[in-house]
C-alpha cells in the first residue's frame, strides 16, 4: 500500500470508531503503559532521559530526618546546582531536572529510591549517599543507570561496573591515616565494628602504619548498634598509653556511631591525658566539631584524613559561589561537609559527560561516554578523573577505585586546618595512597 493509501486507511479507521470505542482503546493503552512501567522495576534498560528540548533527568538521594546519619546537604546541593546550570541555559540547551529521594537510612528506602530512578527514566544517579548498596545497586544495574560519585561508604561502590566513584572511600582514608600516625603517634588503638566490613579496617590502617615503620594497630572490636562504648573507650585508651615518649592515638572508625564512642571517650580521657584521637572524614567533619564544643570538643588536636582540600582552599570558590547565588540561607548546605563537596564534584563529572555527548542523552550514552576513557578536570579538587575497566587497585578487589588521593587535616582551636601547617604529622599536602593500598591485605 502506498503512503497516501495508508494515511487514508488510518483516517477512515479513525472515523469509523465510535467515541466510546475510541475511549476504551485509549484507556486500554494507558493501562498497558502503566503496567509496563510497574513491571521489572519500572523502566526498559537504556531508555532515554528525554530528547530534543525535554529536560535531562537525574537523581540524588541521601538519608534525611533519621535517628542515625543524615546528609540533607547532598540533595540540597544537587538542587542548587540544577538551578545554577539552568539559569545559564542548561547543558547544550537542555535543562537539568533534579529528582531527590530520602533513603531513610534503611534497605527498603534505598531500594525504593533506586526503583523510582528507574521508573523516572533518569540518565544517572549523581552525588548520593546510602549505606545499603546491596539494595540499590542491583536495580540500577538492571535499568542500566550509572551511579556517579557515591560517598564511598561501601567497598561495593568500587567494584560495580556501573559505579563511577570520585573519591577513595574508607580504604584511602584509613591507609592515609596510618601513614600520618606512623610519624606522630606512639601505640595506635583502632576501635572498629565487629562485622565483615569492619574486619578489613585493620589491614587498611596497618598498611599505612607499616609504610611509616610503625607497629600494627591494637584492634578493638565494638558492636555496631551500641548506645555507649565506655568499656571500649577505656580499653583503647589503655592500649594507647604503652609508650611514654610519644602520645598514643585512638582511632574510632565506627561510622555514624563515632559520635557515640566519643561521648564515652570524653568521660574516660581525663585519666589518660597523653592520648590524642584520629579518625577519618565522614565520621567527623566541621559541623560535628562545632556541635561537640568547637575548641573544647573531644576532637581538639585530632588528625583527620579527608578526600579533598580544606574548605578554605580557593579551589572551592566556584562551589561557594553557586551556593551563595542559588541557596543563600539554606542551612542544609555546609561547604565544609564532605557530602556536599562530593555532590559538587559528581555534578562536575555529569556536566562534562553531557557536554561530550552533545546529542541524544540516555543512561546508555552517559555510561558509554564514561567507559570510553573520558577525562574529567575537577579544578584541582581531585586528580583528573577517568574510569578504565580495571584500575590500578583491581588486584586489591577495588577495580573502580581511581582516586586514592588523601589530605590530612588537624583540629586546631575548633577548626579543621591543613596538618602540614603543624609539626609532627609526617604528611604534606595531597598524597596518593595507591602504592600503600597495593600492599594492604584484604583477603
């Protein structure tokens, strides 16, 4: 049949249908569309995030209003970034539509956020935080959605082939802390969760200590869900006082329970004045120091390893400018928060990807662009980012860990400052921990 004949046939068919019949067919089609969305977590892998002038949908999630870890600044930073980029014409003339989700710090919430991302046809999940990688990663992989710039809270973020982390997570932080403490501390006592994930922490810290010629850490186990840590705090303090020539160091690595441990540590510390603390960013940041007393907080004098430069570094200027322009007065967004910083860097990656694609944007095209060796310049906040199929740390079981840079900070007068400005840290500026991690034994 010719093109003209087909048009006439469709026109005749449409006219021959009564209004009730047409309505019934439309309703059936709508129901079928809804059914196809709800089946299989809601989306066909590789579906586009809109074409032409449609907005490009992405999602950022984090826990909010819970009794444990909360990261409201991450979705708030994402929305501020979206407003800023859209006020400048979007990316290649396309608006960003930022969807946010609260994972409520539980596995059900994390899975729900991932399923919503699939149902909404987002092209990426960007700059997010969730402890429940087992709940969200599988739905994202089924839908073909890349996960750009997670918080690095789980080692699984460094193994998934659709995960594109921007920092070195706990592995880099602990190895870097070990290297710093080797020069600054006497005996080192690690307090960590009595869990499978916690079992890897001593090896990571010890890799840094060993490189600095220091003895292995004293390993103190603690329950993940304890409401007090009096026994563990006293035991760790005693373990860290075996050398009268150098202050010992206690390293709490309990995630969102680190604050609970520090309450117990504060009470027991008076009997052990020659002990200092050290921990990693994520367990402690400037907001936590402020909330626990600033210069009188138990973190005063503590060494803290982080992924990025200190907040006063001028390289954060563009991020602070966006916050001031688009989220002035929004107390959820703290420029010193590592989650906010990670979200900013993750959206920098997204923007670079979208500018490179230029044409039709989909989860597939975002992922393929990242996989083809795209290099992302973050303005010096990280090394140039690139995600090969297997990175240098594949032998450690972390093939997606591509940025092992660590900075060392110290709490002075209630403020986080660069540790190289203080004596005795044995650490200077930004340090790449790749070679140290390669010596870690995580088996």
